C-alpha cells in the first residue's frame, strides 16, 4: 500500500497506488475523505477499502508519471526530527545524551517530489540530510517501547535540509544564572542555538513521493540510504547505523508530546560518507549542483531541483538602525 498527495486543478488531493504507475483519488473510496491524513485517521476501514478497490474505468486512473507532487502529508500537526541519531557522528561528539533528542521543523517547510527548493545567498552553506521518516498511524501518549510499533502507519523519504550558515548566526552565548542550592545563583556559560531559520526555511523539508505502509517494509532498521548531488554520491548509509530504534524514539517522544495520526518523525541523517570520505557539508547546495536525489531501499526515490535565487540580504534594511 502506497499513499501520496498530488496537485490537481490547483488543489491538493490524496491518492493511493492502484497499480504500478497508476493512482486513484482517495475520494473514490466513498469514505468521505480526500486527504492522506484523514485516510490514516480512519485506520483499518480505510486500508481495507483501498486494498479491495476495483475499477474498470480508465478515467478513474491518474498517471503517476504526469503527477504534480506535494508533500505526502502537507498538513501534519507535528514534524519532530531526531538529532544526531547515527554512529557516524560519534567521532565528532564529546557528549551524547542517553535518550533521543528531537527538535521541531515547521510544516510550512514541506514540499513535494520534483518541487524546486529556493536558496538565497544569505542562507550560506546549505546541505541535504537524507532520512527515513516514520508516519504515525494512531494517537500515542505515554506508550511503552513494546506498544510503540502499534502506533506506526508507515514510512517515507525525508530530506532535512539544513543551513550551516544560518545555524552559526542564530546563536547566543550567555551567563545563565543557575540556583546553587544555598539560596544563591551560579553563573553558567551556555551556548544556545535556535532552529527557526536553519531548519525550517521554506522548502527545507522535501518529503515523499509516497508513504509505504509498514506491512510492506519488513525491517525499517535495515534499509540502504543513498544521496546524490547531481551524479555525485554524497552518502551511502544504512538505517542499521541509527543509535535509537523506532520504538525507543516513539516511546520517548510520547512521554512529552502527544503524537497524532499523520505526524512525521524523521529518524536521523544518513552520515556515513561516500568512498571519498567527504563530510555531508561537502554538498553545499548554495554553491553547486542542480538536483538532490535520495534513494531509500523499499521506499523509492525523492528528487529535489535546486534553484539559487539572486537577492539582497534583508538585514541590510534594518541592521544599521540597531
């Protein structure tokens, strides 16, 4: 079972794969829904309707090769990304928490397969981050590790595009007063970085083209992940390199935030480099390359054209007044 969202007559429409290369609108199932998120909320009833659907009318079929793709779920309540969840990052870390650290990414950053990503000069160094993303199937709050997989609907491809340039800029260094237990406070130096720009600019979350149902992905922790910039291989990795498993991630997040059907959890970046041993930052999308391609075993290929836009840094209009 594969689901997607496409644009028809200027409107986003949820579809399922009826046959290889052939799509059918979810509205044809007579379930009163035409969005992927609503389909997921309906649960087993919707799955059964799609699996048992039959048509002999060619006009019901949409050619996937001609589709205009949107993000598979354009309206999740949350996108929560797992940070540095890869053994390849260990050599760069002097400390790692013993639990999954996650951060939010704005849904407005979402875009679809084959949709251009606009980059501006003041974004600085920008690189792709190829990831497997979990799609939540039913509400999860305070779930155990043993229960966690019951809350998974399926998986998709996610590109957690990141601006290193903006990350360096959006940081504060402060002496933060911490209670010393004796009625006073001890100043502690803290380095704080906020993800607003460098993770969530428009187009920084290509996702899709399909969600693949979990029954069609026998072991999501053993999937090959590859990433190209044009024809140049940047990353060749495997989800077996993840530190934290999917059940651990869902269990941990659900202790703090209620997960809803259609929520997206990218599991972490493929970091093992190509044969040239180049780091992921080598693939600076703001300098070269016309297209990023991510291929994940069983899930397919996600392609994102890169469009560099010549524009003035907006800070020039207000920085002098501060």
